[in-house]
C-alpha cells in the first residue's frame, strides 16, 4: 500500500498484517504512537517494528524453492526462484 503523504514513515499494522491484510498505520504526534483505523491497534514505534519483524518470518523464503529435502536431520537445500521458471 502506498503511503499517502510525505512525512513520518507509516508502518503496516502488525495485527492486520498477521491476517494477510496490508493496512498502513497512522502516527499520532500528541501521543507519540501509531494506530490502525481498521482494527484499533495502537503502540509505540519500537513495538510496531518488533511485531512486524516477527511476522516477516512468515515470508522469509517467499522467493526460494526447495531443491533437495536431504536425509533425516539435514536441513533442506534452497535455490532462488526467478520469474518465469518452474
């Protein structure tokens, strides 16, 4: 989602992001916290960043494909996926 105005960077709402909804948060300068219009989540910048980092793990290997599952107790092997490849 594009940021509508110049100024302080808007973050994604961590609660909406966890449900695969891309919702920008707004910044309240009086309270010095971010808030979401959709789900009423509010929190400091540090809290928003921490929660968003947790949910980014969900998409950490989005552009990678498994090429070998390996034997027991071995990690799988990945390769970068390029557009148009199968």
